[in-house]
C-alpha cells in the first residue's frame, strides 16, 4: 500500500487502487467528453496513457509484491530521483 500511496501522490492524472481483499491493483482514469472533440482520438490517447503508466510502474509493482524491493526503493528506481526527496514526500510530478 505504501508504494501505491507514494505513486499516486506524484500522478497528475488517474490513480492506482488496491483491493485489500485480494491484492488486485488497477489503474483508473477518466475522460471528460464534450461535443466538439474527437472522441475516438481521446480514447486512443487515454488508453496510450494507461499503457504507458503500466509500462513505467509495472516492474516496480511486481518487485514490491514479490518482496525483492521495498516501496521507496522501487519508486526511486522508476522515477530516478534521490532517496532523500522521496523520504521528504516531494516526489516530482510525472
């Protein structure tokens, strides 16, 4: 849960959620639809964003889940920021 909380803090769009009953993790985003937009293109961009975040954070989630990394180290590896910035709660926005 520590990894998800730290990761969500740095996200500008969407959020990761953890189902505490079965440890399933999912990522949620939303799309504001207006009449003057190309909905198909918006959906493509939204899905590309979701897949990019999975590619970025997926390995770190797996490492934390299987116990080969702790949350703060896994996030540091993903974001490539100094450990003291993460400890201070000032992870850069991604």
